[in-house]
C-alpha cells in the first residue's frame, strides 16, 4: 500500500525538514548554514518584495516552457503513434536525441535565438518535450485497434478521435511525464538563469546573494526555488489524481 | 435489398486475396449470420460493410446508396475492447451522441436531420439502459463489468443512435453459453422491434443457426461464390426442436468442411 499524501503528511514532512535543517546548522556551525529561524523571517519579508519578483519571473518561464512543450509534444507524439511510417523513420533519431542532456544546448540556443527569455524557455521546453512526446506516442500505439474502429464506426473522424479517445487516453501519462520532468526543468532553469538575465531565482541565488556572501538571503532564494518545484510537482500531482479517479473507482467493487 | 455487395474484391497488401467479385445481399429486417473458419475473411467482410475498409473492386450499397465511408445509420459491435475504459457505462452509451454533437448534422459523421436535444438524449439513454437491463450499472466502469454486461453496454451505445443496420463481429463468442443465448435472443428481438437489418459474424455453428434468417458460409482462401443458405430453423434452440436444429447444424458443418 502506498502511504497517503495528504495535508497532514505534508506538514509532518515540512516539520522534519526544518528539524534536520536546524540540527545541521548546529553541527556545521558556520555562516554557510544559517538556522531556519534566521532564514524564514527573511524569506517571508523578501517574498513580498524583490524575491517575489524573481519568483514570478522563474515561475513564468517554467509555465511558459510547460505550455510550449505540451502544444508541440502532444501532437508530435500522436502523429508518431498513429502513423507507423513516421514512427519507423523517427524512432532511431529520437533514441539518439532523447538521452542528450539538453542543457549543453544552452549556448547554441543563445546564439540562435538571442539572449532573451525565449531561449531559456525553449531550453526547458526541449527537456519536457521529449519526455511527453515519447509517452504520448506509446499510449497512442497501445490503444486497442478495436477501440479505434468502434469509435470510428460511431462517426468519429480524426478530430473526434483525438478529443474522445487519444486525448483522454494519453492524459494520465502526460501528467506523469510532466511531474517527473519538473525536477529537471527547475534544475535547468536554475542554471539558465545564472547569467544573461536580471530576474529569476537562479540569478538571485548566484549573483545577488551567493557572490556577495549574503548567506541567509541566499537561503531565502533556495527556499523560493524549492517552493517553485514543490508547487509545480503537487499541482500536477493533484490534477493527475483527479484524472486517474476512474482507475481508483474501477478498482473497488 | 437493404445491404447489397456487388462484385466486391478485397485483398490485403501482402497479396492475400480474400474476396474476388463476391456478391450477396441482405433483405430489410433480416438477420444474416456469416460463418466460417478463422482467417476466412469474416471480419474483413464486416469491416467492408461498416465502411471501415474499401473494396478494391465493385461496391457495397446500403439502402440503395453506395457506401464510401462509415455511415451514420450503421451500428457496429465488436467482440471486445470497444468501450472507453475511463468512462462509465452511461458515458459510454452517450459517446455516439457526443460525437454527433461535436460535428453537428453534417451528413458525414452524423445524419443531416440530427438535433442535439439534451432532454431527449437523456430519455433515450435511460430507455436503452433499461431495455438492455444495465440501468443499475450506469455508473460503473467497463473493468467492473462482466463480458456480457460489456456487450450489453456496446449494444446500448449503438442502439441510442437509431441505426437501421446492425453489424456484429463475434459479439458473443467469449461468453458462457447461457449468457450468449440470452444475448442472441435479445439481438434477434431488437432486430424485429427496431426494424434493423443485422449481419452477425460468428464461428459457432449453433449461434448461426439460432440467429440467421440466412447463413452465409465463407471459406479460408479466396471467396468467389457466396454460399447463402436459407435457415428455416432460425430462432429455434436445441431444446425446442432438437431434430431440425441438429439437422441444420450438420448441414453447415458439412458445407464448412467441403466448400469447393
């Protein structure tokens, strides 16, 4: 049985996290690890000020990247899953491109697309794109041909098949892929924001705080980045649970 | 003739010809049972009638009109896997209407006289859920149903669209005997009461004899001549008239073994 993930367990996790942090801070006993009670008030104060803006900039980039990845990867995956010849042609290419760490393309994107938010967003979108395209392709491939035929016999053409079969069939897997790739996406965001921008949590953590030795403020930035990851993760997780409700309902009798 | 196949030819890309200038017809209101060994092109024939495959030669007319694509008046029920696993019985039964509403009355995906009246639809769905005896299962998911209940759902889904042709591909072959006999009787009476013309593909001789007004026997390999038998034993079961029933079964068995 999976442990329940509710509000209470969330608070328990948070409590343990803060406790470990406090113990670590005592043990290390150096400015590089300030205790939570010093950082949390700073975090609360800064979030309503400058840190909030950095947070918004980072969140905006990730959300734009997720949107961009979804609108490109879902149709691409469906096309691969429905048209066998396309799938045969592109499978070897995808197998090569999939494991390449996309972060190494950052300089290339800067040169090609300019030092703008667009290049950062595209880099993150690229990471999510492959994850989602592959699962959508596999879901489309795994749909039973009899299901497609019988829905076609009800009058469905390509658009209705997408709306009533392919989309609901691949949605759970898309959300899982999204949830799993959010960690990587935020990590890449951190790296991409360290330079050539003036807003973003990555910039705040590295340039505005770490390099000028403002450790408690740096931890406020780290907390902001963690919060971003946690919010995205549980946001997707919540939608996922809603979507998968039928599996849960179908399981009990 | 409600359904007329005129000199149709069909072959799979790999060179296997299944039908070569093959002709047969089904009169309005009749049930045609198609029987033959697996690999005999039974399912292919049904997909041709459904407009999901196109003959390479000849044509199929339904109600006088050439069939060029899936036709709104055709209902198709397959052996299994036809229901959306993530939708309840009620939502599955409503699926055809949702698709019609999605396209509107365009004559291709839905009939030109289609109107999306929600209260009428609710009423229709309620009627077919109870006619198929699945109204207490309306909020269950396909995985929670028995195979027979799933087939009832698939039939209800088709019937809510008011078809005039019902095409079934081995719909009862995975069911236990009492369940499949019940459903056979149900489809026979639906055909009569809803003025349907039904084609049912099966590999089980007793099913063909119980259901078919006529029985079309297909063979493995190329089908050129349609062997259509009249079936006076239609509607009878072994219990009611063992003599006539057995005799007809024996005839079909002999024909299946000795098709020229």
